[in-house]
């Protein structure tokens, strides 16, 4: 769909490996095992960007993603069979673009969820000062990289959600909220 021009990357966002996400099939919040590419919603809602709100019809119905083709709200068995298989990842779409994939890998190295959770867990221990510094470094790097990519005309602002996922500042708020809401911040994979 992306390669054929039916969907633009500014219409997508990435849920990165380790990120908290709502699992609509199993219910509840989970930490995703691998990255997911999803279609954005209208504004701040989760209503699919391709839903024509006047006619209540999908504007890309003939070319809709596999999950949409398999989803039957009254019977989830078909979507459950394909739900975790063969998911598209950013690398498949971006690895051929000179320098871009390396930039995304560096962003993952410096701003990945495992790294952020590690430093958040160290905030109340003997390494608290170092943890604050490392989190600040990740946050600053993320902000500056996003600004640089847009300022240099490399990407449109709307593409950042797809290329880099959620901003680190938002990740920190989500992780801190999860820490407060669950014992030790541990969200089981099969949370309900």
C-alpha cells in the first residue's frame, strides 16, 4: 500500500518494540514484542483516518490492510489467526534509503524502550543522578533529531510518528504512569 502510493507514511505511525499498546484482540495493555505499523486516526481520536465519516465507508476498502480484511467484530477467530504473523516493519520500507535506516537504528539505540525503562527503574536507587542525566540525554536527542529532520526538509512533520515513533517526552509520561498504576510497572504480555 505504501509502495503503491495508496497510503503515505504521514498517515501511519509506529508502535516500537517494548512500547505499551492496547491489544484489541486479547484486551488490555501489553508490551509489544516487535514494532507495529498502524494507520493514524482522525485528529486525537482512534477513528481510522480512512473512514469517511459522512458515508461511514472505508475510502481504501478495495486495498485495505490484511487486519481490516480479516476483522469481523462478531467473530475474531479469523483476525486472531493472522494477528501476530508477518507484520510489516519500518526496515522493510526504509532500509533502501541511503542513511535513513542507520539514523533510525541510532535513534532506537539511544531512545529505545528497554533503555528508557532501565533508567526509569534506576530513578530511586544509587544511580538516580545518572538515570536522570541519561533520560535527559535521550529526550534532548529525540527533540533535536526531530527538529533537524524537519528543518533540513528531509521529512514532513507528519512523518515523524512513522519514522521515530512517539516522542521520548511522551514515552516518559506513559512509562511513569504505568509505573504508578501497576506494581513495579510490570505489564504482563497477556494483560487483560
